């Protein structure tokens, strides 16, 4: 028996893996999975360049400017509709008082007839479901006196007018509500665009902000150079106009053969193309605008302590006795269109394809304007922004 036992093949034992080995295996699997996911994940978007940031910020400010004009338009419409509603409500109150007077007159007739113990047509009218139901009983009309009929007619007229007035007031109130909603929407849009611009600028490092400032300076220098070119062109034009004026005013000399000269008559007027009346108004506009330099831009503001772009132009021309509409979109339709080459001080210059900005031309390629949030009213080249067109308001 012991010999047989010595030939048995020893049973192999499977070792149970330790917990440390299991953790290591899981960790390796996890690393492999993460590596695979990392290899297949989409790369993150590259950070925009400073030029792209600058363009985006400018675009956001332009969109905010356009939304500001929407806000100004909605605000003006809201104010107008509120005045209409207030007037209608006042008229409705007066109409109601007239209706009450007519009602009291009918009541007096009914009371007098009741005291006599008879049910008269007036009393029947007062107890009827409606005056119209009563009027359908035409046989009773003959029993009413002329005075009673006049009272009923006045009552019915005032009642119908009061009903129409209430309906119109309700309609105007609904329109006012729509305008108020548009006002809130425009305000939210402006605030959103400005917040986006501030957030984008806040993400820049100090070095990136310095580079952005350098781009702005380059842009300003280019705009200043163009303004200087226009100033030189205007100076040449003035000199030429002065030369022509001097020639017109110089009397001709005629040789009479006796060594004397004929003084001539000299009929030149020397008025040129500039209208003296317009110049007088423009002087008032520019005086007002210069007095506002340094005041802050606030969207929706019309002065006197702050302005948005169209609020400044509106206030400046009002100082010259000319009423301009509130928004850039309406101001561009006023007066006469003029080419950039023919600008005179006082003219309005509009910018961007959406006509979302405006400034007051002061000559030599410059303007006074309220630029954007965070800035003050100032002088600047008209070439700092793309020009849409210009108008001479008066």
C-alpha cells in the first residue's frame, strides 16, 4: 500500500490572487482605458488671437449700440402710448360723469312718476333689461313726453360713447403693454452684449491686454492720419475759395488811353456754397457739444449729465432750435444727404451698416461723439469707424 501511494501524482494547488494584485490589475486597466479615451477625445478649441478678441469686442459693442437704438425707439413709443392712454382715461372719466348726469335725470323722471302711482315709460325703461330692449317696444315711445325722450336719447348717446371709449382705452393699454415688453427686451439685449464684452476682456492676461491696447493705438493712429489728410484737403479748399472770392471782389481795370483807370463796379457776392444761416446754427450746435466733452456715455441717456450717441446729437441740435428724432435710424432720414468730401461743421456722420452710431462733425476730419459704455464724450477722427453716410439736418 505504501508503494502504491508513492506513485500518486501530487495535486496541483491554484493560488488565490491577493488583493494587491487585483488592485494593480484594475489600475492598469483604468490607465489603459483613460489612455484610449484621451487618444480619441476631440482636442480643445484653440484660444482666440488678440486680433480676434479685439474684433469680437468691437462687434459686441456695435451690437449693444444697435440694441440701444431699439431701446430708445421702444422707450419713445412707450412714452407716447402712455400719454395716449392717460388722455383716453381722462376723457373716459369725463364721459362717465356725463353718463351719470343723464342717468340721474332719468332717475328723477322715474321717481316723480312713481310718486304719482303710475308705471310710466321712463320707469319702464329704468326697470328694463337694457335700454335697447325698451326701445324695441315702439308703441310705448308715443306715451313719452318730448323732454323724457330727449333725456333717454342723451343717456343712450353717452352710454354708447362711454363703451367706445372703454374699448379704445383697452386697445391702447394692450399696445402699451407690447411697447413695455419691447422695452424690457431691448434693455436685456443691451445688458447681455455689454456683459459679454466685459467677460471677454476679463479673460485676458496682462500681456494680452497690453497687446490689445497696442492694436487700439494703431487703429487710432490710422484714423488720425486719415483725419489729417482730410484737414489738409479742407484747408486747400478754403484757400482756393478765398482766392476765388478775392478775384471776384477785385475791381477790373480798363485802359481809357489817357493813363487813368476805371474803378469798375465789382458785383461778386463771395457767398460760396456755405449757407450763413446754417453756419449760425452749426455754431450753436458745436458750442453745446463742446460743453458736453468729458461727460459719460450712458446708453439711453439724453442729458444733461450723460448721453448716448443719438441723445447727444439730438440735444446739440435742439440747442440750435432744431428738433431731431430720437434714434440714429430716424436721424439719418432728416435733412439733406451729403458726401464725406463735402462735410461742414454741424453735419451728422453715421457709422456701420446698421447705422448704430452717430457723431457731430466739427471739421478737419474730426467729430464730437459719445463713443460707448466706459468712455466719455470726446473729439475723435470720423475714420475710427466705418462711415455709413452723413446728413445736414437744417
